[in-house]
């Protein structure tokens, strides 16, 4: 029985090793979906790597995006940094006790400048590494590559046969 289990495990290891898993390929952009839990509105947002987007009171910065090749199982992974922005001040004086109470509600930043999330998000399993926020959800849909800019097409000269003047026909 042990021999059979060893043989099965060895065979599975050889098959998996020969399957040729490919590495994820870097991409220049990402498509995210953001949900406002209060209104129920979801928005698809596209961004390039290095760009910062604003959604509600969140600032989302895309640091990297990788996608599996087409012949592999579909997978996209993006490294995101999500910061909370401050609420607009209503003016007037602020009460220290009210300010302290307000600080203890909602998501607590994990880093400087209101950093709420910093890490990899995976399109195939959004719950694996998710933003924990009472008002907003953000998750990766896929990575994309923006189409390369094509140079302006220069009109080709017409063939010489078409540029010759044809003899006029009598009416």
C-alpha cells in the first residue's frame, strides 16, 4: 500500500513539474471595480501602473500588475496601496473629545498618511487579500496592456499606371 502511495505521489510530482507553469507577465494597466456600500453603486476604474485614482474618500495607487499568459489558467494580480483621504472640514472650532471619538470610528490606518491597505490583490480570489473598509470595497478585475500607439499612416503614392493621363475619348 505504501508503495502505491509513493508511486502515485511521484507520478503526480512528475506530471506537475512537466506541466510547465508559466510566470505571470507584467502589464501596464489594471481594471479595478470599486463598490460604494452605502449607495450600492459599483464603478469600473482603469489605471496605469504608477497612477493614483480617487474613488470616494479613497486614493488608490497601482504599483504593479501581472497577468497569466493566455494558455494558462486566468489569473491577474495587482499590488495596490489604498489611502484614506480626510473628510472635508465644516469649519468652526473642533472639540478635542469629539475629534477623539471620531478617530476611533471607521477603519484605522495601518501606516503613515492614512494608509489602509498595501499588498497584492488577486482577481481569482478577491477575499484572499481584501481592503477592510466599512464604506468601500475595491477588487481587481484584470490587468491590461494599453494598445501601442500606431504612427500616423502616410498616404502611399498611387501606382504609376494610375497617374498616367489617359487619352481623351471622342464624344
